[in-house]
């Protein structure tokens, strides 16, 4: 990730298994994240997906600001505790301890991240450069969060590009 947190996809739309029923791979995805001691993610927003973050190992401080909240708030989680973040929630993970923290991410609909030729074409997360204080000063209106209609169109276009690539691979044409 651009902020040095590590994410390892386990089960997502990039997986191709014909034995899975229906659109299961589009319905949700799983990934494991690792946040090193003393590290924190950048503030980010997932405008269109819901995420559950379950702490598997260690401790995690989660900073959030939902659309209906005036101020950011924090929660401290330990192993076997989870949080749910709705679409549009400003979010940051912090590991305040001296030990690594491992987190299971469950995302619905399935997390979409598309790269072409080493360039990110689409990412369900909008990673922000602003910190909490800067976001408050600009009233939570960052240029990266343009209209939801535009984001939906971009996501649909990325899904179609991804599907074309998957079809090419499936038919042995590379991609």
C-alpha cells in the first residue's frame, strides 16, 4: 500500500474458480493486513464498499469519521474484536504497540483494484494525503472524493476491463 501497511489478498475478484456459485467473487473479498509496530495507515475512504476489520493478532487503534459524525473518533481493538465501516467513512489504522498487528479484512461488494502496465487504473480505496486536522479545515471535502456517480462509473468501467482481462486469460490469450 502507498502508506507502507501490508495487505495480502486471500479471496477476491482476481481469483478464478469455476466451482464457486453465482457471483460469489463479486459479493465479497477477504484479505489479511499487517501493520508494523508504531506504524499507521494514511487516512482513506472507501466510497462504495463496506468493510469489516477483525483483529487476528495484536492491538489496533482505529480512527474513523462517519458521514453523520461531526468529529473523528477512535476505538481500540484487541485480538478477536472487529469494527464495521460503512461506505464513505474516513478511516485510519494505527498500531500503537511494539508488536505487529494482523487484521482480517472482509469487504462487500468484493474489493476492486485494477492495475495496467504498472499503473493503478482503479482502487476502491481513496488514499488521502491530508491528515485529520487538514481534513477538518477543508470540511472533509477533498478533491479526490468527487461525485459518487463518477466513482460508480469508474468502478463499473474497471470491472469491465477486469472481466475482459480475465476472459483473455481464461481463453489462453494472455492479459
